[in-house]
C-alpha cells in the first residue's frame, strides 16, 4: 500500500507533500468540497451559506495578486463560546502565510504586510477589543489598516526616525484578513466584510474536537492542494468579471467578486452555490439593519407609514417602543431630539415646524425623508430563490 499525504508530511515535511500532490491534482470543485468538508468537522456554521462563503474565502487567499479588492471575513457573535476562535484556527491551517494576532501593534502588522515573502493572511481574534469607546492611538492605526487594506495598492504613510533624521516611508497594507469578535464592527468595516454571525451550538449540533497537533497534517495537505489549484487558475481569474446575481451591486459586488471568480473557476455546483450564498448573506446583512443611520431611516419609514408629518415627540415615542431596535438604550440613554436631528443631518433631513392639534411643534415631514428612503433603503428585499446545495465530501473524501 502506498503512502498517503499525511505519511509523507510526517516523514519528509510539507515540501514533499507539495511535490506528491503535483502529480495528484484535484479538480477545483472536488477540492472545494474537501475544504468545506474539512472545516465542517470542527465548525458549527449558522447556515450553509456561511459554510460556502468560508470555503471560497480560504481559496481566494491563495490568489491575492489577482484581485482588486479582498473582503474581510468576520466571525461575530453576541456571546463568547460560539465557535469564532475555532473557525479562525481552522482557517489558519489552510491559508498562505497565516499571521495570527491578538492585541497587536500597528508597526508589527505594517512590517509583516510589507515583508519580502509577500503579505500574510492576518488572523485577528478578539478584534472587538480595538473598537471600544476608549481606543488608543495604536489601535486606531490597526483600525486604519483593516479599513484601507482591502484594496490592492493601498498604502499607509508614516514618519520613521532614523538616527537624527525623520524619513517618510510608505507601508503597503493590502492583505487578506479574517476577524473574530463580540458584537458588531464599525460600519466602514462591516460593509467590507462577509459577516458570519456565529452562535452557540444547540443540543442537536455536534462537531469533532479540533487539535492542531492531530489535524495539522490534513490541513497541510489541503493547503498544498489549494496552492496548486491557485497556480492552475491564476491566469484565468486575473481580471475576471464574474456575473453578479440580481441585487448584488456596488460595495456588495466588490465584496463578492473574488469569491465568485474562484467558484466559477472551480466549476461543478460551486458557481450556483456561491451566488445563492452571496444573495443569502447580503439579505441577512440587510435584515440586520446595516449602519445605525440606515436602520434609523428604515424604522422611520415604518413609523411614518402613510402619515404626511409627525412631531419629534411622537417619533421618539415610537422609536423607543421598538424592542428590536436600539433607540431606547444608546450607551445607557434613549435617543433624544438632539440625537435624532444629529443622526439625520448627514442625509440632508432637518427638523421643521409642523402644525399639530395643539398648535405647532417641531417635527419631520414625509416628503423630506422620501429622498433618503429612496437612496439608502432597498425598495424590495432581496430573497434567495433557492437554497444553498449542502456540501459533502463524497464517499471518496479522504477526511
């Protein structure tokens, strides 16, 4: 009986595995099936769409020179113990040049991204710790990197002290980033991310315990196969313009472009799986309200219904009653008239004097909100027309 990839890895190392796999190249669709099957052994995904997105994101990190933009992959949950860190540990095995970090300094990340070996895949756990109200200047620099580094060619300029002189230096910040944290990310980062909202496993959900020392060999095997697959398709996906499903446009199209290109190159059921996953996760993001400003506009549209005008007092009373919205408790205080006006000002909506039964009062008119509703709220909710095809490794899956 011949040796398998795990035996070769243990005896001769990862380089020998890559040589061995060069003669056993897997078709793209089957390889992605294996990647998805491997990760599902250890991660309890909230949906099949999240499962598909994770596998495609892992594959896209092996082709970073082909993309104009790379989406952040964000595993978020309201409570600890929801599998976020485990998802990052599995990711770390399969991506090129992984750089796991927690509470890292900006200078360390800048220099890691600009290393001669090529940019790392940043694996940032506990990312919520750098987005608090009292964020240090060091954390602000890391936030800037995470925001700007999605675009190829992005740089951050810094003044570097060398002896008695100060020199200007540009640091490239383009790199793939996977994140995990509690709560939500800032709006600027959320809109550049594929968000997987993790949850604690239910009584009927079981996964296999993950031990790096036990499963590293399988991970190295898949890593090598992914590298070979990427080398084979790189010319075809470089500059590709994958067809977007209905409703995926603007920034959402930027987020999903690379992943859809990988799915198209893999073939089989993956192009359809990827597009259904994209529509499903974008729809979920819209249901979660987007930014607070957009959520406020949506709630105001609900409150106004067919009313032509409403007083500020009436609006605030209705907003505070919305149990699934945050307006009754914003950092310990309910939204007030001043806060309402401040949040609507960027949308060119201002309070005005309206007539009410008791005379006049400050309020808002429907016709002044209508333009913002048209521009920032979906006119009809995007819905997936079919479910994501579940991924299985098949009877011949080595995992």
